[in-house]
C-alpha cells in the first residue's frame, strides 16, 4: 500500500517544518540547509 500524492506532500511539509525549526537552533548547519533546500524543491516539483 503506497502513499497518495497528497499524503506524500503532507509528509514533506511536516518534515520541512521540523528542519526549519532545527535551523532556528543551528542556523550555521550546512547539512540542514541543504536538506531544507531538497525538501523545498520536492514541494515545488509536486505543485
């Protein structure tokens, strides 16, 4: 059983929100910033 596109987008948005929260605590973390960029692209590609 797979995820629908809507479910996947929800998962991506939830994960992105947590990444953004972590970046507030560690704004210089380049790995987190790269991960945020990837997840942001996933949202943009899904629209």
